[in-house]
C-alpha cells in the first residue's frame, strides 16, 4: 500500500471518529411532542425514590462504583386508624378497635345481668337486669343496673355499676383495657429496608430519569381538576436527587386504572402526562430490578475448584463450556474424570435462590452452621466462591462473591451436603 493510500485511510478513520463522537454526545432522540420535566445529565443523578402509601423503592449509585446500581426496598409504618384508641372524648376504649376490656370494681362483686342490650350508637355497652329498666345513655361508659332497677346517672368516661342495695360505686371504678384510655395502640414494628444489587434493567431504568421527560405538559390545573385526576390526595411520589439536591414530584394513576400516570412538579405545580412505560418497573422492583445471579462468570470462567467441608478439602481441575456441565478431575489424577464430582457440581451450579437477603442482613434466629464451601480459581487466582450453611430450623442459605449477603435456598439440600463430605473424604 502506497503512502498516499495510507494517508487517505487515516483521514477517513479520523473523520469517522469525529462523527462517532458527535453522535454519542448529541441529545437522545425524543418522541414527537415530548417535553422535558427535569433537565439534567445522567451523571448528575444520584438517587431515585418512588413512594406509595405503605412502601417505597429507591435506586441509587454505588459510591465506589458508579456503574453499579443498588435497589432499596422498604415498608412504611402503618398509619393509626381513625377509630383506634379512643371511642369518645371521655376516654373510653373503643370496642371495635380490637381492645379487650377487663372490668374490676371497688364497690363489691358485679351482679349478673339477664338481658344485655347494645346501646344504640352512643358507643357504650349497657346492661339491664331483672327489673327490666333500661339505663339512660352514658357517654362511652359501661352501665349496669341490678335487681333494684335503679338506672345509673349519666357519667363521663367512668364505669357505673349499681349493686343489689342500689348503691352506686365510687368514681374510682377501674376500667382495665389492653390500651390506656385515650392512648392509641402502638403500630406494628417495620422491618429495616433491604438493599439488593440491581440488574441490567435497573441500570437502564436509572438512566431514563435524567433528563426526565413526559408526553405532555398540562400546565397548572385548578383544585377541582387535580381532584378529578387523583393528584389532590395522592400518597404516591417521586424524588430525584441530582448532585445532592432532591427534586420532588407527586404521582397519580388515571381513574380508569390504566394509561399514562400524571406527575405534578411541586416547585411550580405544573402537571405532566408521563409515558406509560416509566413506572411499572419501580412498582414491581422486587421482581424486575433485582439481580438474582449467584455468579457473574459461567462454567468456562474457571479452571479449578476447591471443595471444603470442615477441615477437609479437595481440589479438582475443571474444563467445560456453557451450557454443558463442567468436567472435574482430581488434580492428582487429571486424566481421570470424576463423574460423581461432575454430577454433584452440576446440581450445585443449577441452584437458584428462593429469597435474597439484603446487604448486611443476617438470617433470622441463630447463626447458620457452615456445611461446605466451594472456591473457584482461574490461573491460580480466586475468581469466586460459594458457601452453604444450614439454620437450626432446617433452612438452607448460601452466599457468594457476588450476592449482597445471604440468600435463602430451597429445601432438600441435605444430600448435597452429604455428597460434599464424600468428595472431600481422605482417599
């Protein structure tokens, strides 16, 4: 090739590189009529938070590896019920809030009643006796009349009881309920959020929020219209953290239940119509955005494995290509494939997690007991590992070099552990 030809090829290559650079740098193409809700570079986006009434989902970049996205799944504390705790201003325990009231008296034994009746809608439980005289309504109290037929006076929040002698007990009658009068029941505890490694779908979704675009800008709507489209009282929200600054939005689903959701920018009240494909992955984050792989390498990514049980271990040379099973041979007899070891490892390699525990999360109960460990090597250097353990309740857990923490596996792995012990037994 002549020098002139080389020069021409060099110029053409340079032009191609320049063209590729500008194509890469230009703004991505957008659909016709699409509008920008929040103009930001993808590199500025640190975190996405999606809120619902009872749970939230967060996607955020790993501070040590910006190309890795983590998924944070959490529940919110339950809101106290409107009727939980107090039935009236007098401080009576609400019967329909699930409180079990136990009544004691200072004035003597309680007299059995023959014809109990519920007191209308006053929230009180009234009781009549052989005399048949119904007591007057009282505010949130438990009123009881006896054979004397004397109706107790109305009282506010106290427990009124008359005895055979017609004597009204003192005002310090005690109503012992499961919750103190006027004090709502404590909400159920909420488990800590779970942080899991995001998959490729999570990484692609993350980049779609910067810049954030919508199909249409509906402008600022009046209160009536906001109520019609569900934005007036919505519990759903979206927060984008850009270079450390949160940008908040409110979300609502159309009344029909399908179609593109509405989004309101809180800074100026503008309402937008989002694209229909932006939120479904966040709504189903646990199943769509979590990376469930145990390893990032395949069967051709290692050439040796070391199986360990307790203090015993045994090394095997490995060779194979996906999707077939890897062939294992003892390192002291590389020309003698071990079919038992191959079948054992194939069963192990095909295991899939039942439940992924989050980063730093331990299995419930006592610490699991180690069963066996497998180390994967390539060129004499470790490339991965898998540790299997069993909890006292019979559950099996595994963790690898790639998982965020422990992963709960299916049952029936006792045979796998027994065979691992056979493989490492002294020959």
